C-alpha cells in the first residue's frame, strides 16, 4: 500500500505519495486530469528545465536570488537533465490550457531536489519560478524544445536522406526508364532524373524548416503573466536568452513582442505546417517506391526493395514494401497532428493561448516521426534497392509515346497514327515508324534513342 504525506498549497492540503518528489499542485493535476495515458515528452520537460536553470542563473546575477539557492536549483536541474527522476513528471497532456500544471510539476520537483541537496528552504513558486509565469515559460518551452529537436534530429536526418538519394542517383545515372504522367506511359526519363525530384523535395523541406527554426529561436520568456513583464527584473529577458543560448547552443533571441508571444502560437502553427509539407513529400517518395516495386510479375517491377520480413500470414513467399508503408502512416499521423495544432492555435483568447500542452505534444511528435521516417526511408529502402533494368528496357522499347520526338519532323497527327498502330499491334515504335515514314532505320534510331530523349530539346538538325 502507498504511504502518503500531507502537502499544502494556496487551496489547502493534499495527500501526496511519500516517495514523490512533486508537491500539492502536481498531485491536484494528477487527480483532476485523468484524460489519457499521454504525458509531455522528455524533450519538452528538458526545455522547461533549461529555462529554470537559466532563470536561476540570471536571477542570481541580477541579485534577486541568493547564491546558495541558485547553486542548489542549478544542481537539481542538472540531475534531472541527466535523466534522474523521469517518473516524476506524470501530468496528462490534456490539462489546463496554459500548461500551469506542468510548469508547477517541474518547479516542485526541482525545489524538492534542491532542498534535499542543500538543506535550504526552497520554494517552487518563489525561488524556482522567480521572475517567470507559466504563461511565458510554456510558450518559450514549446519554441525551445521544437528548435532543439529540429536542429539535433530532423535536419540531420533530412540531410542524410538527401545525400542517400543523391548517391543512388549518381550510381544509376545511365539507367533509362519510361516516364509516367497520370500513371500512363510518357516520355523517357532517367532514374537519376526521377530521384533528383525526391532530392529537391527533401532539400526544399530542409530550407523551409531552417526558416521555421530561426523563428522558433525567438522566446517570450520575460513576458510573465500577460506580456507586461510584471515581477521580472529589468534585463531578465535578454539575459535569460543569452544564458539559454550558452547552455544549449542555439542563437536564441528575445521575441520583439511579448503580447504576441503569449497570446498566439502562430510560429508553432507555421512550423507544424512545414512538417506537414515534409510529410507530403515523403508520401510522394514512398508511393513512387511502392509503384516501382510493384509486382514482381504483374506490376511495374522496375525496382526490387530489400526483403525485410514475410509479407503474409497465408501467402508463402510474399514480400511487401513495408518501409514505404510505415513512412506513409507516419506522414498521415503528422497531417493529423497539424490539424490539431492549427485548431489549437486558434485558441489564443485575448492575452493567452489556452491549448499550449496539446500544441507541444503534437508538434514534438511530428518532429520525432519525421526524423525517424526520413532515416528509415533512406537507410532501409533507398540505399539498397535493386534496379530491374531488363524490365525497364522491355517496357521502354514498346512505349508508343516515344513517337513524340517525331512531332517536329512528321507532325502530331501522323505521329499519333504511328503510336496507335504500334500499341495495337504490340510492336516496337521504331519498326512501325520505319514502315509509315520516309525516315531510315538509322535516322529513327537517332531520333528515338531514349537516352537522347531524356536530355530534352529538338531532334538533331531540326527546328520547331
């Protein structure tokens, strides 16, 4: 049976488990918010802890917090950042919209550890939360945690994915295949050209996320309750940003308008939108891979993805494109998360947004999903697929759309007749064109060469 102790807050006494490092306000949140099994991720708790550490350092520098208490708070935060007592942050994501319960949870745990280590009286509100409010701490923690996860995990994963795509494109530069528009045969394209589109999608997603990262580096810490900075000493905001920058290695800056930073979550909404854009790109790549891998006998059969696991509980020998499927599902989750973040972003009523915890949870989950999905797509799929060149060439030789290259020479209508006949008779386009035009076999071979056609332009010696 659990033993309890009595803890007090401004509303009275609460029973708290004896072993708990948190206090009355955290226990009230546990009692009140039994909504889900979801809690805010470690990356978010870390961001709040970094803020508490920087605030204590700055408060001591300014002279409003004594040195011994500052040292005790910093030491307690460092212990927590190293991974100790991670079970002491049990508050449900679906809590008070300001995130006050999570802020006080962190304040209480830090105060408890600091008091135990120093034998000083350390208050969660008066010392750990000094010069702060939940209303500026939680929005700042959303920005800080998202910025750290994008910088440390997502951007490196995307760069690795892009490099993987580029390396495969370079190794497959001479492989030509049938291009497709509307899922129908179109003009030839090289596999390298096809992969270059994927690479560019990833590169542009990186660029957009880097811009979001620069905006996330603007913090509203120092705005306190409503943006006026009440109870925060002069210079606290700038000094906190500098201390945080020194501690985490990001170019953090003071948000130019605290009222905007507390009332609105537009920057988080925009970052979530960029994650949705990345999800769209990764679904496109995943679907291309699935189509190219389809078969192996009755589909396109252009590539063969590495076999990772049996594909059926009833059909022996079946192997499925499991990584593209998993990535597509992760992308679908990110799109759902984005809808939630957008809806939550609308809940900035007057001076405070009141859906901050769910914004934090969904934004950070999306970053995590896109980081791992990008890594899986590159390492477990793109890096080692095998091109089935014989299948590509077989389809390419009978592609009636190659006749497009004859348009400037014989005209669209005549070329269409050749294409239709070649398709109806199941013959190579070059054979039919030789019968239906005055062009020699050598001339047709030059004009209809798929490798030449991937370079665009007009047939040699012709003008439009």
